[in-house]
C-alpha cells in the first residue's frame, strides 16, 4: 500500500471543484458540507454532512468526491456521512453567500443557532436590488431548502435559501 503523497490542503483545494448538485455555482466546501479531510495509511477519508438528511443529492456528492480524488491518483477514497452535529446554513462561507446572491438566490441570514430570531426577522433581502421591501409568497420553493419571496421594488419573485 502506498501512503498518498498529496497533502490535506491539496485535497481541500480539489474538493473546491465539486459543486453543490442543487446550486452549481458553489462548491461543497463553500457550503460547509465537507467537514473533515484526513490522510489514512493507504488513502483518503472525507467526512461530510449533507445539507438535508435524505437529500437525493447525497449520493451524487459522494460519487463526485470519490471521482475528484481518484483524479489525483488516489484510489482508496472513503466518504463518511456525519449527521451530528447537523448541518446549519451558518456554515456557508461569506464568499459562497455572495455567489448565491449573484445566482439570484438570497443567502440565508446567519443566526448563530438562534433560529427563532430568524423566523421573526421575516424579511429577505432581494438579490437583485438589495431591497428589504419584500414579502414571502410561500414557504415551499422548488426544493425544501428554498422559500419564494416577492420584491415590491423589482416586482418580481426570487428565492431565498432557507436558514437552517
Ligand atoms: Zn428587488
């Protein structure tokens, strides 16, 4: 067995190429999905926390991680799913929040674990014009992780990534 010659840092870099299957503009690293990368005696172990448990994209992400690390010449790749602590939208990096906004998806507000305060905020910032003159249209967007809002200034609908 050959101990891999790559560094953890190089693997983190490579995983930046693996995009979130639902939001192709951000990587799974930026989304805070990749929790840990470690080098084992004969390969690589990646620990990840899916944004939503039972998320159908989970298998896609796993396969993408394995394939990307295979490309680095490492054959033995293990991907472990960690559900505790559960993923929170606070783990999304600031850079990724900006990318979400450019993608037309209002990023979730940071809540520091206090989801009740977010629920009472009841406002989303329009990703197009930055207006807070917005109203929620429904709580079920095209996927469970998004809500649909309406901007009174743009007079158009937009989606917000739901804070979790
Ligand atoms: Zn607007």
